[in-house]
C-alpha cells in the first residue's frame, strides 16, 4: 500500500501540534526569530565566525531591532509580560520601543 506524501505531512503536522509545538510556533510568530538565528545571520553578513568578531556599528538597524526583541524574549520568557513591557517601553510612540530594541541588540553584541 502506497501512502500519499500529503497525508504524511498532515499527520506529522497534527502530531506536532498535539505535542506542544503550537505554543512554540505561536511565540516564534509573535516575536520573530530567536537570538541565535539572528546572530548567525549577522555573522554570515559580516563574514565572521564568532559573536565577538561582530562589529555592531555595521549591523542593519532592522536586524538590531529584531535582535533586541529576541534578547528581551530571553529575559522575559512569559509572553504576556513581554507584551506588557513592550507596551510600557513603547507607549504612545512605537519609535521609542524600536529604539529600545535596537539599543538592547547593540548592547547584546
């Protein structure tokens, strides 16, 4: 009996959701990529092998912002609290939150 590839993918997806992956996927979708993934992208862009070799002044501002948000996620693991802190830091000005995330990313590097 031959099993259809689509059926295998659907069954795999259902099993992953049932084993708790949905929470992980929701977090990744909400706050983007992990700090490790972003760091690896920056290392590739700068052709360096380690984080200490990264020149933070050469990192794109959007990547710094994304890294800062990921670093905040490492410090504040509870999604509700992370959202609350984002709101407190951004308030009426999304640029203020973006600036804070960029600063956190820069400091992390």
